[in-house]
C-alpha cells in the first residue's frame, strides 16, 4: 500500500472504502508484515488485504482533516477532533546492539518519530482550538513491544491512571460540556 487508506462508516463518493467494523480497521492499521498477518476486509470475492501503515501515515490526522473538509465543506466548524496516541515512547537510541532482524527496529523507530512529530505539529497548529484533544499515555508504556499484545491489563492500568490525572481529566470534562 502506498497511500493512506480511509475506512469509513458512512457513505462517500470516494472509491475504495470496503464495509468493515472498527475492529477490522484497527487490525488493518497495525498489521505490520513482520509481526502480524495481513487483514482481509470486504466481501468474499471483492475483499482487499491490508498490512499496516506506511511511513508518513502513522498519525493520519491530516488525512482526517482533509476528509472532514471534503465531507462537510471548508466553513463547517468541527465540534471535536480527537487524536489518540499509542503511548509516548522513550527517546530513541539507534545503537547497533539493539537492532532487530529485517530492519524492523529502523522501521518502527521511523514510524514512532513520524507519529510524534505529526502530533506535535498539529497540537501546535491547533493549540488555540478548544475542539482539539490529543490523548497519549505519557508514562508506563515505554517498555512494551508490539509482541506484548498479551499484556492488555498493563496497558489498561496505565491508560486509566493517565485519564484520571488532573490535566487530562479536566480537558475531557471541558470538552464533554461543550
């Protein structure tokens, strides 16, 4: 795949959107060919296979904003733009001793850097927009690897603590009132 693919739950004149559930779309987004199998979405004879995101699409917020413009027009106000991160990573160290096979470490490092850079750019650009909320667990998930999917309890615990912290809880409460 060489472009960001939109999965929609609404009708669109734009081509290429197979019917799928949220879970199907999430699995397609994380289906890294080195770790997970590709995900087939769509009807039996017309299904398409998806296998993760490419560098530059790890954080699709720009594509989401473009889709909103196309669907609702330039002048429509956004009531909420919610950006969900996968947990802030520790600073990267590109030491040869920790390189993974098949260039996975380099790929993952570039994807994380791209995602964080995009989130920071959008956060700065929309800093004065009350309808923008970025949620990204800031502590406790640094040591998790993509192969640690079985540690969902750990992820859930750190996410709960993050969501209950004052600045985040306050932001969520303010947005819920609007």
